[in-house]
C-alpha cells in the first residue's frame, strides 16, 4: 500500500460500489472526455478557504450547517426553488449564530447533489423488474425501461444545472439578498405566524436587541460586507466516480488535485469501504471531505477512515457525519468520539439526524418525524457534552417549499397530510417551516460558547 501512488484514475483498480450499469461504455467515455474539457465549477482556492472555515468548526470556534435536497431534480429547477432554499438556510444560520455565539459555516447540498445510492440495484413492481432510480445524474424516476436506462447525457445536464445554480447562488449571496437585517425580518415574519411563536420569541427578540445595539454603535448591515453578504459553499455525495474524476483538476498554484465539481464532497454510508474506490478517490483530492458513519460503525473503523482520508491530520479536512438514529446515537457515538480524539485526529463532528430516522407511514410514504430528528440532535449534543468534545454541526435534508414529506413541526404535518405535497425524488425533506422550527429548537439545545 505504501508504494501506491494516487492519481485521479487510481480508483479504477478497486471495487466501486453503487456505480450505474451504463449500457454503452463508448458513449459514456465520449461524454466524460467532454466534461473533462469543460471549465471547473469551483476554484481550488475556494475549497482551501472552506477547509479553513471548517478547521474552526473542528476547534470549537464555528458550527457547520450543511443542508439542502436529498436529491436535486432536473424537473424542479427554477430561480424560485434555488432562492427559497437559500433563504431558509440563511434564516436558520442567523438563529444558530445568535444561539451558538460562533460563526455558522453554511454548506448547501446543492449545485451537484444529483446521484443516489440505492439499497437494491433493481426495483420490482407487479412482477416487472427494472434498474433502480439512481438520481437525475443517471436515469429518470418513471417506472419504464426507457426512463430507468442510465444515460450519459445526464452527466452533461447535471454539469450545466450545477453551473447555473451556483451562478445564481453567488449572485444572491454577494448581491444583497443575504443582508442580515433582511434575513432577520423574514425570521420575524415566521415567528409572528408560527403557533410556536411565543416559544421562539425570546431568541427573535434577542436578535432584535443585538441588531439595534449594532445600529446604535454605527454598524450598518447594508454597508458592512460581513453583514450584507454571505458565503454558501456547495457539496454533494461523490458517488458516480467517472463524473467526479472528469471534474478533477490540478491546481496551477499548488500542483495539488481538486475535485472541482463542488467545494466539499462526501462519502456515503454505502460506499465507505476502506479498500473501496470511493475512499481511494477522495483520499487524493485537496477538498474538504465528509464521511457518513451509521449505526454499525466501530471506533476502529472511524479511526481507519481518519487515517485514510486525513493522514496529515489537517484540521478542517475531514468531517465525520454521524447518522445513527435517535435511539442509538448517544451510546453509539461516545466510543467513537473517544477513540478519534485520543488519537489526535482533528475532525468536524456533524450530526445527520435524517437518515437513521426514516420509516414508512400507515399511508405508505417514506417519512421522518421532526421530534425524532430533534431527539437525535439532542443525543448528539449529550454525547459531546459527556466526552468534552465540540458538536461541530448538523447535516439536514430540507427544501424551501411547502412540501408534506416529514411529520410534525409547529404547523403540524400529520400522517394524513403526507399525500398532499409529497414531491421529493428521494428521501423526505423538512419543509421551510419545519426547517425553521428545527433551527429555533436546536438554538435551545446548543451549548453556549
Ligand atoms: C444521503 O445523504 O442522502 C444519503 C444517502 O445518506 P447515507 O449515505 O448516510 O445513507
Ligand atoms: Co437522503
């Protein structure tokens, strides 16, 4: 192993789980060569800046909010849907900043989150067996042979949709949409219209006072770029490795390789095999990297992942995203926190309270309950408190719209409502109001710095 040299294609020699069965390898090759000739979506220097921000979250000086769609869709692609998602993430970030007393590092599951791992490679309905839907990067959700056949042209469509999404995000975040005063006004409107308004009012009133204090001191949100602009970094699961390789470029400043499809990439629960292709590929790119850890993860595995992905122990390089389920989190996480901390690995600890709390409702919908999601976050904080480590962030599936995919929230979604606007192309997402409920509730749980 020690003689092994990493290259953007060295993963080819290893088993790669969850890859599509492309029907025509020559056609795939043609598209990948073309993608490799296109401009990168992000710049290596940006990825390094995000590593620096995440290093603060590893040290307890910042908190990560990673959020967005389970799977972005080619069909639900519009300025409004991008704006609404950004708006919710900004609103959540203001509440969390005030409560945590540290900067919030905002990372979207956006502008490239198009590929999904599946528990089974095929799906059978009424005796008909077809390939599973693997995200719009690969095939279409409809249950026909044509829809489910992987189509390499989708890689190109995903590239272009990512570029357009990123362009609008950059415009909004730098152009005044993210102004702190304006974002707080949106939160005020949410609190005023929420059945839980009383409960949330304390935090909202605290932010009012802080803003008035700043204004009295002569700080103007409109003229101060720190308060008028925001950074929203992009991220997705690096699943379809051919696509990621095609966007991997050598940085002209440092000579290092970066996967320029997004600022941050992560390895999913189903592809984190230590000797697998996904670990190999991401071990060699300079971006900040995440790795999911589910309920079966052991302290030994967690340590081996740290050694593989961050042998240089660079703070901010590695985020471990824990997704164990509300029942297992506190006991499951503590030995992992201890092993990784004792070994001196500086990781960002993030809680994904979504993927361990999915169940099927009586109505037959795949769903999650906001109270289970909050219980897992509470358990995550408890484990960190017990071990004396910093709970570095949360990883949430949400959308800005008024969907009915998850249960609960102060404007309660009940089992009988799920069918009304169940629009996700993959996992159930919190709607805009449930996402803000989550931010205000997490604000109550957050350890104060
Ligand atoms: C996801 O983040 O959508 C996902 C599939 O998660 P996991 O790999 O943790 O199951
Ligand atoms: Co998901």
